[in-house]
C-alpha cells in the first residue's frame, strides 16, 4: 500500500506552491523540507533561497523612488530639488521596511498554512531507493508514493576564478547579509550579467556605491533581445555603473585587507564582490542515479510533461533549467502536479509565459527574440517597433525612453515580443495572453486601449506591424491601387 499520492522534495517556494496546488484535490501529499544545515546549501540555509529575490526587488523600488525624487524639478518638490543640500535616503528606515514586507510575504506560503490545508510537512534530508520498491527515505522513514516531485534548491554557479573563494563574495541568496552590513560598501564588483547581477548593480549604484559590472559576453542580459538589453546597459552606464563587456575575470585576491579582481587587463579594487554567474545543481545526496534519473551535462533530462527519465519522478523550478523566475516555477508546478496526481497528459508551454527584469528601465519579454526567430523562420518574419516617445502617457509622465518590439510571422502568428521601458512587466501581459491563446497580431492592434495609458504602446506597435504586412504584399497593393483607380474613374 502506498503512503501518499505525491511526495514533494522541496526547500523552495516552488515546492510549497506545488504542495498548495495539490491541496485542491482530495489527494494525500507530503512535503519534505530539508534541514537548514543541509550540505547542499552552501550559503547559510534554505531560508535565504527565497529571501534574496524579495530583498533585491524591494530595495530596487526604494532606490528607484529616491532616484526619481533626486531628478524631480516640478511642483512641491522644487525647493528640495533645487536645494544645495543633497537628498539622502534613510537606508535604516528602508531596511526596516524591507524586513517587514518580507515577513508579511513569508506568511503567505508558510508551512503552517500548508499543514492546515492537510499537507504532511516532514523535515529532514533524504534519498531515493529503488528496491524493493521506489521510495524516498527521510531518516528512518520510507515514504512510498505514486509520484514524486523534485522542487529542490539550486546553488550559485561558482566560476573557476583563482582565489575567489578565499576573497569571499555575496550572491543573490545573500543579498540580505550584504545590505545588513554595518554600512554599505564604498565599491562593489559584480561578476556576471544575469538578471540578479543587473538589478543589484543598478540598485547599489543608486544607493551611492561605486559599481563595476564585468560580463563575458558582448552585452549584459545575454539571453534577451540585444537591442533591448543595450538600452538597459546604456541607462545603467548613464547612472554611473561601470560596465566591462567581453571581459573575463581570471583572479580574485585580498591584498593588505583590500579585495582585487583581475578583469582582462584591468586590476579592479572593490570593497565587496557580488557573484551573478547563474545557477548549478547538486543532486549528489538524492541518489537519483539509483532510480534511473538521467542527466545531460549535469542537467536533468525532462520531457514536455516535466517527467524525468523515471516517469514517476517530476521536476520543476530551478532544477528544470532556464531563468530562476518564481512565476515560471509556479506554472511548471501546476502542470507537474496534475500529471503526477492523474494521467501525464498535460504539457508545459513556455511560449506564452512572460518574464521581466526589474532594472530601470524594466525589460520584459515573451516568446522568441528577433535573433531566435530569424534562426528558426528565416525571412518569414515581420518585425515592428514603437517607441515610448510616441505614447501620450509616456510624454505626460516624462518617461519616454524605451520601445516595444513585436516579432511575428507573415500570417500574423506572434512569435515573441520585447518591451523595455516604464511598466514593461505589466504591459507584456496582454501580448503574453495573445501568444498563449494563439491570437494574431491583428487582435492586439484592434483592441481599444484606455486613453491615456502606457498600454497604448501595445496597440500602436501591433498597428505598425499590420501596416508593414500590408505594404510588403505587392500583389494586394497593386490590386487595391487598380481598384481605387477604377472606382474614381467610373464615378
């Protein structure tokens, strides 16, 4: 007899969300939460996994607000803005506010809530066993279930940089420790240009820290549209962030109490180092090989139903690869839980899942970038872009930097869209809905948008796309011209 319908190996917000999702069905579910001293967590315990992102975005909002006040020149703030006394951010107050917000958010998916909903919460580290039957063993308890779900935490990827570990560094998980230092560092070196590195670099620069961002690639945010990422990079450089592209960090050292990194031919002094080089897995303690779960270059092999090579074991979140965005993990959890509890007939479709990077300006995307679409579809594309400077609300608010780009096939199928500018994370949702439900560009162009709102940029970009498609069809252009000529002549 089986003990459970689903056992979730958690330690992440995605695992808790999966457990909460499973409570919607009359199933028996267990959630295994690893101990805080697990060897798999090198950064001080599982709680730091889900706090770092929240701290980063809360502090980013505070820094953005301070930045806006500092450049405000109108209305009631005129006297402050024109004062010789610089505007200072009460960082101790901001930190208390951040701690309060994080505490409130933590209650939403707390273990107490899950236990009250009927989930068996089990603390401890465990491993899979195959004989005599597939099970997950925690301590002296063997958990037998119809299906299992991996929602484990990953670790920061540590590049092979000589002396980096000895010099010590912060990661996206240890942002709380960074901001809780007795005082913010005077200088910060950020290694890697993934979303967490970009957000932390810009936030710290706005809090008065001298920031140097070093990336291997030709630009930051290498997975994003090059044009959109370039605009974010330009905005950061304009605010004083020093960005070194096509540069590799080869060494880190502590000399006379000061940290140094060797970035290409440059030696850069930094009071602290922040590492943003992606994520890596550590499944050694789970004994996955024994239950025939296979890997490809240390990454789990998953199908579209989120099954591993052992059809009874599913995986979601960071362990599934890609960007570490919580909402993507939650979407995966919804699919995986239904497949695990019922029949594996639901497939994950990433095409209609949007995401955003909370830089300033924000960068949001859904689907393919222009470069990805050209590699896949060649010339069967129409690319349109509209700039915020042509949007009335943007002009009224003085936020005119940025653009919206729609990538579509000539038949109207939307392949992807990128928005960089004010409220990009909100604006991308409408296009994502269209992609998810197979709607054409025409549907976005014909939707009436509230006047005056930033969302008008979606309709204006789609209208430009439609106009380009009409002009590119020479046969229809000639036919229409002849029709109009004939009608004018006979009338």
